[in-house]
C-alpha cells in the first residue's frame, strides 16, 4: 500500500495539477498498471498452485508460501526503504523499483529450484513494496483536492483488474503453456510499463533533507490505530480465503471453474471500486461498514455452500463488492486520520497490509493441513467480528461519519 506525499507548492508540476480542472488520466492509468502488475504478481500463485507445486516438487501448501514470502519482502522493508529514500526524486525511484520487480519476476519464471524461487519472490516483494510506497501519494498529488478520491480510485483499480482479469489469464497461461509463461508475461508487461511511466508520469521531489517518518508518534494520533487494526485483520481474512481459493473450490467439485469464479469476483470488485471512488468523499464510514458486512455475508454463504455453484457465485459477488473498494477506503481513512503525518501512516499501512498477506498464506496453510479447506470461510467470519466492532467504535476518529476537509 502506498504512502501519501506532501505537496510542494514550489513545484510547477504540482501547481498545475492542483489548479487543473481535469485528472491526468494517462498518468493515473500508468499508476493503475503498476498496481495491477504488483497485485497480480503477489496473488498469481493462487491460480497456479497445482502447477507450481508440480514444477517445484513441493506440496501445494508449500507452494502457497510463495505468496507469504512476497508479502514478507514488502512488510519487512516498506518502512525502512521509505525512510531511506525519502529525499529521492519520486519518478526515478518508481522506475528503479519497477525495474527490480521485473528482474525478480524473470528469475521466478526461469527457476525450477524452490529456494531460488522463494528468494526471487522475496526480492519481488521488496521492489513492489517500494513502488507501493509511492503510488497513492502520486495519485493524490496529481489531482485537485476535490478529485483526489477519484484519482486514488483510478490508481487502485489495478487491484480488482488483477483479480478479475489477471489471475484467470495467468491460470490459463499456466495451464496451457506452463507456469513459467505466466511470470514471463509479467516481465514483458513491466518493460512496457517502464516506458509508459517515463513518458506520462510527472516527477515530484522527495522530502527535504532531515525529513523522517515518525512512526510511533503517528500511531498515537486518534483514529490511526483503528484504521491499522482494521487493515491488518480485514486483509488477513481475505488472504486466508483467496490464497487457497483453487483448493477450496476443488473441495466443492468446482476446481475447473476457478478462472470463472475469479473473473466474477474481480468484476464485482470493479463495481465496488467505482462506487467507492464516487462516494468516499462523503460516505467513508458507511462504505467501511458495508464492506465488512458484505464480506461476512459471503463467508457465511461459502460455509454452507455444499457444492452449489449458484450459492458459490452469489457469495463471490458479495465478496468482491466488499473487497474491491477496501484499498481506497483504508488508504483514505489512514491519510485523513494522520493529517500531516500521512507519510508515516501509509508506510505503516503498507507494512501491516503485507504482514496480513504473509500471515494469511501461513494461517491458510496451517488450516488446510489441520482442518481442511472447509475451515476457511468459518475462519473469515471469526476474523471479521472484531473488524466490524472497531469500525463501529471509531465513529469520532478513523471512520468518522463526516470526513474533515484535508489536503495531503
């Protein structure tokens, strides 16, 4: 998850973006493409577990830990890398991060050794984490204040696109041509994206020398801790189910429909992110409550699905509607709560997000081995209870009924 950067009024590029009446669509779409590639690469093994298990000569549970290592790479390095590169020009840093990301994907594609693959996945997570530490800030800085929610929604649209189109396409490529082909396609798309970013994305200065990320102080700001807690547990619940969705569907006799199920999930997520972008400026709290309830309803249906395709598809639609807008909701809530310390809040958010991704892969693997795939939706329900309680309790700060007017 990216961190919001502070505008520099002296920058002519920023002034133009502030005063311009329209969004810089091509630049925002380039950021969305970066979100798409990093999100897809993180979750791609979810659709390729059987192929990766066979190709690396390990169990499906072990293959699922490629998601865990990727997330750990981001979680362990997001805050220190963000702090260490705070003074660097943003565009150069984004290009370097994406280039490293492409190199790591190439190693993943060509490797048949489990340890080398895990190392490459960790490196990809590090590069992606650095990119994520820039993306939301870019989106907000390129837009006038009243359009920042829409700008962030456009940038974050890469997530449901990755889930709706990318993972099914990757699953198809992996099945038809082998798992290596899916990751090589990621490398090729990254090369194209590097040119796109270079041509369309404006540059921004980093923080002045001496700037730092006051992590502990920011965590004590009213509203920040509730948003971070919700991020951690909500994403953990999602990852437990999503990482092993192919395995869960196989249990229901729907393994062959994994790509179609993911397509429906992603389509519903696209609807969610569009709706969130249109209404977040005035209805952040309502959207957060609705997202949690929709996800819980989906988990309840999956818990009693018993192999009914109609129930599974209905549950997946509800899941997508609850999940799609979550990145925009949580990033906006964190930035609003932290105010001038938004950089630190977003750095902590991206760290906890990926801790949750890593934890979801690990917890899912344990649940699969100990209780079987049927335990996944019940685990999601248990996790969402405290999420809902915290969202409801954070009425004054974190998830307020009315957002304060802020500039990032």
